[in-house]
């Protein structure tokens, strides 16, 4: 099936609503004067510089390092970084310089080769996942028809690197972290894929411009939102919630950061890492979180579309804004929630998320059948949205009650007695 | 043929350098996977020989030592020691001195519990937010201490026979501000943690201590009250005129970590209530009785105990009519509360052990002295 490519913007080189215009112009011109082949190197360079300027710099450095510390600072009623540069804006650079100049210690008893290789293996998938993310109508590096599967495959690779890091350090705390992350990644991969399956079922096969959309291609999911004027999240609210929880578990973000739980196992698999080797893990953790946010923005939040606004505002700006909005959720939960214990986390994945994800697939598949029998009527999707939001809330609440969630049975205030005495059994404190 | 997977127990040293040991304390845990099957406490990394040092100094010179045992509640430690000396030398404290002592030790309880619940929430993994909020409020109390005694942490404010200085004019407005600011803060903490399902699942049923065990291990303070035993020295053996104030003893339900947490939160409410009453009825008159600097109490011994934020804090003194105590002994509440740690951690996971340790609210300076 051919992937529909549409040009929203004009193809003048100065039309920055689609950055592919300007790079096309540069590369076409360069192709005429330069010998054959050089233009590919040039294209890679332009891509690198442009992606650094529009995405990596604002996101990785400023949202991931500076913004996260600043926002968490405000959550904790303190200022956050404000010493280096105006408003502390040079803090990420100071951090990077400090990490680069710091000695990277390797413990004597560690497995040196594995310990060296682990950060490198950790970095590569973080770069690769952005290849399939559509930043705009034509701004996607590799528009492969199975980009969703590609993303799932690549994003589960870093677990290997973290396990290598934890195993090689020859430290008991590192080993704890490594074992925890492997157990957790296996548990959470399942509901994650199940949740995304719901989104795929909704989008795939819907008619678009005389063709059908391919639900496994990320660009087609964006086109679906554009065609039906609704984001996938409204039709699949439960899937987004499950995706968010699972992905924060995979990324080791609080409340599920059991693999590097500071108060329990010091720093988990990173305990023995220092200097830039640690810095690579830290920086790429942000990279993965941004990748997961970009993926969520594409699949659930309509990607680069915004109900027609993308005709006026550059679509890549809308997309980056949505990515940052989703990333803010990670920061927010990190600043607010305590951490679950590892066995509770596994139980949560298998007992709570997985049944809900399966129920979600059942629900959406039923609706998909109705929808196709009604010739994909546009109005019907809004009905589904309302129904799904209501059913999702009911399902979450009902399933939690079924599993024994009884907040009213948990007293949050202690009993009060007037006089000192011995042990007072529950229920007999009334006239003490 | 069936095969069973066997795992080999190994020893995990939690501490002395570990983010959650609240100082330099070490749990030598034997773990089987994540499960703790044996826990041994190793103490003494912060031993400073205070009890022996105190035998070389006069009774007044010993007051600053008591600041440095439980450095999170120096006012209460001052008070316990001064009460013991007063009992030994039969010294009466004027009414104003007693009221100031009550206000100060209740403010100290607020400050100490702020630290306790903040650090406890940190141990459950709430990354720094509760502890920062608690520190924000604790700061206001430390400011009051600074205005009154000149020091924020090691106040050295109580004296034998009363307190060191009378209150400053800005004292009352500052305390009123604390009284105003604390109830919203406590509500905030409840909203953030008490109703939080993750926090509940981490603390409910973790580190359960039966009332029999708690009393047999001679525990005190929020540890004992969390297990449902109504015991508070301010009610059972009043000192400094606590019998005039109206307050309740909060007690828990089943003695788990969450009960100890909510007991501490409620104790802060009760402390505010006591401060309110003491401040409204603050008597005029001298703040202290004149006591000779080189005090030589008559031969004998005395034990005075107070309800410090961590439990029963006792000071045992023996006098041989010399200028320095013949024997100076502290009954540190966190040391004795810690003795139940093994009981509470064995059978749980490593993560539970950290939560249990946080719920005991230890101060290593007091354990090792």
C-alpha cells in the first residue's frame, strides 16, 4: 500500500511551515554543482544540525535537564537552578562540562569490557527511535509501513544495556537494579503492546483519499486524526493511560523507578558509574522519555495536526509542543508520587493493566465492527469517543473495586483518646 | 522430573554509607533475592562518648552536650536534662519558665515531626517533594528558635531552673504565624500522602508491630502509640505543667508504618493546640530561678523523663556532691525503638526494610551518643 503523502504547505523554499522545503532547495542546488554522492553527506549534516536546533537542544537540554529541574523545583517550593547564567539557563552546559571533565571510575573487580560497552549500547536505540517519528507532513526520516512495530522493537533494546551495566559492575545494589529492570520490562511490555493494539485497531483500514490507512504506520495515524477531526486519545483514553503507566515503568521514571530507587538500592544499575559514562545513561534516559513522549504525541495526540491550525502554524512546532506537554506529565508524576515496591509493580501490570488492556481491545474491536458496517460514518466516531470515555472510567473503577480497592475502609486519621492507659483495641476508644 | 530454582542467600550491607540510613547506621541484612531473612543492626559509627565526657563537666556545662545527642530536637533534650538536675537539687521553676518550656518543646516536636514525615515519605520514594514542603514549614520554627535562643539547631536554651532568656517581642507574632500556617500544611500533607494509593500500599501492613511486642520491647512515642497503646508521658507522668493543657493522645490501629505516620501527623495538630493554650495563658513573672553556677546537688540520684518527639527520653543522674555528675546516663528513645527493627524487617523485602527504618524515625546522634 502506498503511503499517502500530502503537502499542506506550498513548496516555496522559504515556507518554513514545512522544513523539507528548505532542505529540498538546498540539496537540489547542491546536487547540480557538487559531484555525485556528496549531497547525501550534506543531507545527513543538514538533518543533524536541523534536528539538533529544533528538537535536541530545546528538548533534551532545556526541557529534559533545565526544565525538569526548574519545574520540580517549583513543585517542591524552591527555585531550582538559578546560578549559572541568566535564570540558570546555562546550567545544562555546566552540567555537561562537569560530567565530561570528571573521572570515570571503573571498579577493580568489575567486568571492564561490558561496563564500557553498556552506555554505548544504551545510546544507540535512543537515536534510532526518532527515525520513524513524523515531525511534519514530509518531515519523517524513514516512513516505513510498520513504524509502530519498529518503535516497539527498538525501544525495548535499552533493557539489555541496563542489565549489562548492572551485571558488570560487580556490586550487589547494581545487581538488584539489573534484576528488577529485567523483571519489570518483561511485565510491562505486554500491557504496553496490548494498549497500542487498541489504537491500531481504531485507525487501520479507515478510508482516506480513496485509499486505506495503515494503522501500523505512524504517519497514517496522524492522517487519521486529521481526517476525522479527533485525536486517538478521545477514542482510546484507557489505552493512553495504560501506555503512560507502562512507558514510565519501562523508562524508570517515578513512581516506577524501582531499578534505580535511590532510597532503597542507592542508584541501582548506575551505582558504580561516574563521569560521562553515567552522563550517557542520564542523558539518554531523557532521550528515551522524549522518544516515548513523541511517540505518544504521534499516536494519541494527533501528531503534527491541531484541528486545522497546522495550516498556519508550522506543524513541527505543534508536534514538539505536544511532545513537551506529554513530557511534562513525566516531570509532574516524578515530583508528586511515591514509588511502588517491585512485587506490587509486577502485580499491577498483570492483574490490573493487562485485563484492562484486553477489555479495551474487546471494546474497540466491537466498535470497529459497527463502524465499518456503517461505512465509516464520521459522526459515529464521536459517539464512540463519549462511550469509551464513560466505559473506561467505569472499567477502571469497577476492576479496581473487584481487586479489592476500598479507600473508605482505610482510616487516614488516628483514633484519639483522652487519657493514657494500656493497649486500646480498635473500637473501644469511645469513652477513654 | 521437577526442578526447583534455588537462590543463594547473600549479605547486603545497607549502610553505613547509604542514602536512607539517616546518618551512619548499618543494617547487615541477609537477603534471599529481595527478601530479608535476617537483619543485624550495627551501631556505634557516631559514638562520641558523651556520657563519659559529661562526668568531667559541671551541671550547667553539660546542657550543650544534650543538644548534640538528638540534634533534631535539642530543646526537648535540654528540657529532659534540666528536669533531672532540678529533681536532683530540688529546684522549683517559675510558672512563666514552665510555660515557655512547654511552648518550646511543642514547637520542637513540630519541627522534629516535620523532618520525620518528610524523610519517611522520601524513603517510600516520593522524590524530595514532601521533605521539601516539610522543611519549608520547619524553617519557620527554626527562625523562632533563632530569635529566642540565638541558635537554630543546637539551641542550648533551657537552663537549670528555667530558660536562658526571656522571650523577645517578636516571638508571639512568629508563633501565631506558625499556628496559622501549620493546619493548611498538614492538610496538604494528608492530601499528598494519606490518600495516595501508592503510599498506602507501600506502608499499610509493612513493619507491623503488635502491642505486646511494642510494650515488651519497651518502645515509646509514636512507635508505641502507632500500635494502639495509649501512652504519653505528658498525660501519664506530667511535667512542666502539662496537666493544665487539653489535648488528646492519637493512637493507631494495627501498628504498621502508616499508623506511625498518621500518629505523627495528628500529634502535630495536638501540639498546635497545646501551643495555642500555652501562648494564650502565658503567665508573667520571672522566666528562671537563680541557681548557683557551680551547682553541687546533694548526694543522691534522680531520673527524669519527658515525652520527646521520639518517645520517652530519660536522664539519669547520680550526684556525689561534686560540681559534676558522678554518673550521667541517657535513655535515648530512638535507640530503644530501634531494637524492634529486626522484628519488623525480617520477612519483608529490602524496600520494606527501608520504609520500616524510616518509620522508626531514628537520629543516629542519639543512638550512638
